[in-house]
C-alpha cells in the first residue's frame, strides 16, 4: 500500500480500512490547532470502540473521542484545551468515573516516545520525570503490562548514567517507544503519493507519523507532486511512510489550520458548555456529530459567514482581530 | 482584595499578578510560557521592561511576535514571525540543552504546591480513583526538571498550599537543600510564587517558601490563613502596586479584548 | 555574548576569539558540500595546534586541518571525499604515520552523539555497531579517557534492553554525547543576531550547532532579521545558540553551497594530487593557504571566469553541465 | 577480462558491474546509495527496470531526481527535486525504523570481505598502527546493521576476499546461521556480492558465500584463484551480458561524462 502511486481515498474509507476496534491510535495536532477533526468525527460516526489512544496535548480531538465512548485506554501528557478548557471536560468525567484508564507522562516524554518509535528504537532517555509521581504511579498495572504484548513491561525505567558523570547527568529516565497501529495527522498540503508539507509548527506530528505502522494523512489541499518537489526544504514527510491521503477542506475544524483558518472560539466555547451536562452533550453528539453523514454536512451546520470570519489573514496566518471571547 | 478594593485600587487581582510576574523577567532572558496568565506576563514584560527577552513555547515556536494574545500554546498566533518554527522535540531540547537551558526562565501554574515548590497538576485524591482530575503535566514536569529558574502562578487557597501533594507532577526543591541533586536534577529550581494575595520566595538555605510581599491591602496574617503550612512572614514587604504605565500597556497592548484578564 | 543584538564580526576575529589551541572543535558540512572552508583556512593561517576535531563525513575541511598540522585527535566516521578522494590523502598519511589518534564511529553514531549533545543528554541508543570492531577497538585508550575529563570514560557501551524484548531490540549500543567547545557551520543566510537558514540538506549541522558551547556561523549572505522572520518554517537555528556571525561570500569554496555555487572539481582534483606528494603539498599550503592574507585574497587566486562557471543554476541549485572530470 | 575483451565484448567491467547491480533492484524498492558505482547502479535501475524505485542518501535526500550523476552523497545534485530535504538523523532513522527499514535495499562497497559478507572499510594491518588506512565506516555499518538486504560491490582480489578481516566495520552474517540474531541485529543481511569477475550470493542455510555467476569469458576457477577462501563453485552460471538497451541508457542517460564509468 505504501508504495502505491495514488493513495487518495475518502475519510470514511480510510477509517474503515485502518482504524479497527481496540487498535492503538495516535492523532496529531496540539490542543486547538491542526487536530485531524474530520477523521475524529468519522471515527465517532463509525462507532469505533476500545481504542488505545496516544496523545501528548492533542486537546479537542482527544476529548471528543473520549466523550463519544471510543476510547478505553489513554496515554497522555496533557488533557486541556488552552483557555477553552483548562482540563478537558469529557476527559475529566471519564477519568473520575473510571470509564477509561489513563497513563500519565510529560509532553517531552510523549514526544520522545514517538521519536523513539520513529527512530526504530525501544526507548530514549531524558532527565525529565526524576523524583516525580509520573515515575512512581503506574496507570497500567505491572500485571496488565505483562499480559498485554502491545504494551512495554515498564511504564518508565530509571538508570544510572553508564558514562558515569558525563554531561552532569547521574541518572536518566528511559521512556519506552510507541509504535501506534495507526497515526492520523492533518496537514496543509499533500500529493497523491503521500508527500506532505506542514506549515507553521509541526508539534510532534512528524514523529507520530513516522512511528506508526499505518499512516493516514488528511490535507487541506491535494497538490501536484511537482509542486512539493519544487521546494523540498519545506516538506517533512516523504511518501514512504504513508498509507492513505484524504483531501478534506476544513479538515481540522473547529481547531485551527495555520495559514488556512483559525480555531472557532464559538464552537469550542459551546462544546465546553455542552460537555458539562450529560443531556446537552448527548444532544451535541446526536445533532452535530452523528447527524451529519460526513464532514461537508457537518460544516454546513455552521453559518457560512461565520466560517468566513475564521479564514486566515495571508500576512499573519490567523484570523486577525477575530472575536475570541 | 474584593471587587470593592479592585474598583478603589483601579486594578484587578489578575492585573496585579500579571505585572508582578512580568517584573520578575530580566531583559535578555529566554521565557518559557504556558497558557493563560503566564503568557500574558511574558507579553507584558516584553512590552514594558524586557524588550530583548525571547518568548518561546513548548510547541516549538521560538521568539514569537505576539500581536494578539494566544489562547493556547498551540495557537497560530505563536507561529507568527518567529525565529524558527519547529516542534516539541526542539523546544524541550532547548531547555534540556546544557548551554541554553540555564538561560531559560519558566512560568508555570498548578493545582497544588508544597513548601518546597513541588507542584501537582494531575489529580486530587487517589491517583487511580481521583476526586478531581486535572490536565496532567503537559510540559510542566519537563520545564521544572530542566530550567534554572521557575516562576509559579497559584490561586492562594489553603487546599492548594498543602503539607503534602496528592501527586508530585513537577519537581521543585524536592525535600530541601540538595534535594534536586540527590535525585539527579540540576541545581536550579523554583524562585518565586505569585498568587492573588502576594509574592512568595524560597529561602536560600532551607529552600522553604517564605512570604516576600503582600499586595497593598493584604496582611501577612491573611496570607498565612490561606496557606496550609507555616510560612515565615517576617520578611514580608508591601508589594509596589502596578504603575499607570504598566497597566496601560497591559490593557491596551497585551490584552485589549480582556481574553485572559477577564 | 549569545544575547547580543549584533554578533557580526570577521572570520579572523571569530577564530582568534573562540578557537583556542587544544580546544574541541566540530565543523559542519559533508564531504564536498558546505564545509566552512573560509574558517578552516583561517584556522590554518592562525596556526592553531592540538585541536581535538569531531566530524562525521566532513571530507575536505577535515583533510585540510589535518594536513596543515592543526589536529592531534580526531573522532570521525568517514574521511573520504567522494570521487575526489575515496580516502582523504592527508588524513591517511597522518594516521599511517601515527601523527594523529583516531577514534572511529559510524555516521549515524556521530550524528546521534551530536544530537545527544544538542538535547542535553549524556548518550543516545542505537542498534548500529553491534558485533563490530567499532565497539571492540578503542582509538583512545581507557587510560587516556580516564585521565582526560573532556572525554567520556567509554567509547561506547552495550546494554541489554531494559524494556525486555520491546521493539525486537534485545541489545542497544549507547553512544556518548559530544559538546564541542566550538562548532563552526557555513549557511546560506543569517541575520545579525544569528538566526540562520540552511537551504537543501542540513546534514548534521543543526545538531552540531546546538551541541556546542560556542557557535560560529559563517554565511553567504547577511540578511535582515525581518527577512528570515517572514518565513520561519525555513529556518533551523535560532539566535539563542549563536556567538558570532561572519558574512563571507564563497565561504564554503572549494566545496559547494547549494543554490549559490557548486564544488570546484579542478581545485579538488589538484588538491588530491598535491596531497600525495610532500613537496607539492607544502607548496600548496604556502602558496594557496598561507600566502593569501584572507579569504578574499585566497579567492583571487582562482580565475574569475572559472569561479563564474561554478555559480549555481537557479532552477537546480547546482552548476548544470559543469565539466567535472 | 582485460582491455582486449572489453573491446571485443563491447562493454567494460565497470559497465557490467553496474548493470549487474541494477538488475538486483526491484521496482518499488527504496534504494540506499553510497558514492560512485553504487549510485550509478541505482540510477541505472531507475532508468531501466525499476522506475518506481526510490533513491535515497544518508545525507538526508529522499527520492532525489538525479539529472546528473552526483560525485558524493552530499553533492548538491542529490538535493534536487527530492520528496524531503532533511539530514543524516532522518535518513538513518528511515533505515532503523521498523516499518520502512525492511523495505530498504542498501548498496555498499568495502576494502575486505569475508565468507559471511562481513566488511572492512577501516584499516589493513593493526588498527592502532595500520599498514593502510581507509575512510572508515561512514554510513556502511549503520546500513548493514539496519536494512533487510544489502548488495556489495568488491574488486575481486585474493587480498580482499579474506579468511579473517583485519577490522570488522559492517556486519554481514557474522559467523553464520543465527549470527545476527545472537548479537542483537535483525534477520536481514547481505544478499549479493558483485565483483569485476562475477556475482556471488549467500547460501540460505550456511550463510556462506558461493559463486552464483561468472561474467562471460570468466571461469569459476579464475574466480576461486582470486578468492582467499574456498567457494562453492557448483551453482555458477554464466551471467547474461548487458543488453544494448541497458548499455545505451547507462552511457547516455546516467553517466554521459563517464565520471564514474571512467
């Protein structure tokens, strides 16, 4: 599949093909930016269950997957959504009610775990975590880890520096690699073979992408291979890693896509409010997510003029002066 | 400081906190920002007294030009006119790096803090069955582990200033002098805690938190009442209120929509 | 120094200030591309001695420093120069005569060593090296390593995977970090504060730059900060890491600088021939390197029309159709 | 095959070697290239029989469009119209990566080879006091450690095909069956050795090198005479000479200046 010359498909087909119940999934983006929301909503529509989700700080996407009941286990550094939710609401409820098991790491630890996966290594070291409960408290028990071969036997391992006092680091924390069954990222531009260009910050998307067994790329724009090859210094992901390419405009909405559109403050505020109440949240799910047959119908629920107000200013890459209260 | 005092004083608690933090930032420093008030403090410092400071974010944006206040560290606003747009890997490496990390000042917040400045931003109650679940570390544990100096924002309540954390997310001075070195961390650590009542610092020898200053109208006793452990109050001064210039820049240039100031 | 707003200086001043006798030095580029040659020649002119040099495959620059007698110890993966010297000649002679001590690594190991240094870590793991003499044979003896605090106690350390069979990696080789006293890289564009943009392949320059205590950037073009900030997705090195900026056109010559000029096949062929003979080499050093007072005078020794033939085609980034025999 | 045969045959040994290697590359494969003849072989394969193969270099160039033959893996020519221009870190990670590494075929050369395909490209004689010093590993040890399948170019001389290497730079089958797994490497390894006399492969069970084919005009006995260990000669066939089409493309499209072909 990864050597195909044309990997373009629909989001429904890509999710049906690659995101299986109980699989290990990782999504790109960070809090309110470049989450692969079209894919997230399609996963919810296809009612995937038992997902083992990996995230660093992938706010909105994570909270919607958790809220819709798709997730059973979550390895995460930060479940917040900036000013729109200091702690993501559906996540908080699911943890407090014991509906999901969480394994906590830090953002750098999660980044290094994806990086290790991308580099083909079982672990990477860091000094972050020493002396903390992140090391002491395991969300997944030793027993669970031992009996599940998709999990490493240890959450983290602390070792003495084998190079003695080299670099003034007497001790190191080793973080285990993640190789998700599937990673989904949303990028600005990709071609049919899967070469991809992210504009602005890459977050940990490149590491998440290369760590995965299968990779779904959704993109704002499908461009010609020649266009990307004219300026390869700007590209990050070569087609080698990619299984499917899904062109889908506004594919990160209601999160932002730098240089294309801003996040939607109204949507995110309404979401948080709905998330606080079981009835409101069920009605949100029914009307906003399960109601529309696809992302186009989902977008049609938003006023066109309102969407236009989110379009990025070509100079700054965001919607300058947007009402964000 | 209630609504009445705010009106009388001509500034709000959040404004006082933001400016108190901004004053801690020296010109030329590299400032790591989290979401919300810490970001606003860095913007205020850059616009008021530290024009050569560099604002950077764990998401990978280095030397962002903040023309509008971002509402998250991944806001597209942090990507504008940076020196380099990278990713998380580069940002955290800059802090763990032996030659740049010790020039970074980190600004953090938390749900609980203890007398040594250790922080909890993960859970209240039993970790496996929490009464209240928070967002988790994010980059906080990384920053607190790597950089030389941190400034911490806290709401000043007894249940937040505790004898013992329910979960240690981010290392402060651990258990006192030599605590960081014993577990393998570098020598830097928390320097200042800025709350809605005053400013606290850590004693050079004991590494214990003490009250350095109360905001105008707040007494040391009031602060002790809102703190879950005994504070040394003897060194408490009255904190200089925001100047008109500080307030004007904060309000007009940094957060005119009052997105963070409220 | 690193927080200065204007770090621009001359190559002579930068070398005099930061490259001390016996210091640990690392140079960027790869074989016949983007070596910081103006800096290399200035180091030779200033007759620096006892350098401890780190390189992955930095061909021409390494061979000239070794040939001129500046280097005492060399940690390296590959001392070749592509078709212009399968093994660099002055390097080969120096090793065979016992004039320098060499410590051998692989290219990935050297890359990871710089990366570890850039990340503030004492080591990084890899699977490369298992079963080879790279692990077994140490160029620097255990005793030398023990008595020299600028060297790690071990060349490499092999460990069992602390995460058991995770990622099918039973054993790992740990490579120790490098933190050079000085790194010198040559880039296409930089501003006065030191923000830098490399065009084309970055090799290991970014890791080498960030690993160093002090960093000298030489650049083809000094540009305005605003110019670089208009397109930060293209930049790699923020000013935070940089000590001095030296604008110097043709600063990589006779190696190539993508999008500016190609390598000079005639120069490199002549160099190899001279290097094979002691008299010819001494005369090369005297006339070509020590004779000119600076890089401008050095360049003046080459026929202007010949240099023009090396100028890069704007379409391809190299001198299309160049006579390269 | 001397100058006379070259003229008679209408092709040179280097051309034969290049084309022999090109034929080993399957369409759709990811081809790791070193400098010189290995690069030319990859170009030939791409232009002749494997148009969908991807040429990539340790310097970080992925899917280079080679309009002129590069003279080093860092030649600016490898940077033209790639999928991504990265660096060494990305290139080697692609090979160590569990999902891309096993789709890579690596092309290597060396100064010495043993019967198990282990390679020396570092030194002849005592490592600490060498008779002849070579360039060292470069990326060869990394490639030989990570990828599933390697093709090796060698000059066929007795002093180069040796019982025991003076220095093991790059791992082949180590000491035979299970050798790689015992030291912690993956199961793939050297598959083909292409020399100026013929083509050798490794026995599936014993992992020992055997003679698979002689070039036209070369005898198995001649090859044994130039090999420092006993070869199984029984399976030797005559290697099909280059076709006119292969030669034409190699000469006219790949190396018209004869920079590598000589």
